[in-house]
C-alpha cells in the first residue's frame, strides 16, 4: 500500500505535507489543492480541480489508513464540504501505567464490568457490533453501527 501512495502524485504530495504539518488538515478541497501545490511532483499528472483531488483522496484513503492517517469528509455546512485529514496516532489515549510501576501503596481503579477490547470498537463499522448483538439475541438494524459524523473513506 505504501507503493500506492508513492505512485500517486497526490499521495506523495500529501505525505510530504502531513510530515510538515503534524496537526493535519481541516478545510475545503480547494484549500488543500492550494496547500499541496508546493509539494507537487514536477512532470506528474495533477488534479485540475477540487473534485479531481477528492477522487484521488478517496482512492488513497485505504493506503493512508495503513500508514496512520484518516481522511474523512465532514458533513456539508452552508453548501460547503470540509475535509479532515489527521494522524490516527494523535487519537490514541496514553495507556495507564501498570500497578507495579506506580509505586508502593498506589492502586488503580478497576474497569467497570462488561468492558472488553471489543467494547471500545462498539459503534464502529466492521467491528463485530452486530455479531455481538446476535449472540445475545438482540437484532441490530442495518447501518445502526455507522456514526453520523461524515464520510470516512
């Protein structure tokens, strides 16, 4: 998948941009097209419009996820679609220290009953929410696990 990014002029430019701007990008595709211009490889096919850039981003999204970046279109507001491209490593919460490393006499609060690694993915597509519900005899309507926060590609 890394070859997918390197083989695409948009992918190569976006990877360079994201390396320089660790906070990622929130804005319109026209704004992103302007920002990527300085990272544009010479002599390569380049999108001529924001729509062309959006098409390229949708194709690159799976490869970007593999290297730790999420690319999603936010809900339309005022006739404008804004995009959010960000590092998924920024979303990771720090892991608590083990009780042994906290020192003598210091304890941690136990997790509430019923929480598991799978529970952290509840509400996210393709993480078994429906299959867990089926095991308990609960039906989950199609699409009930999809978040209404915009499109993720």
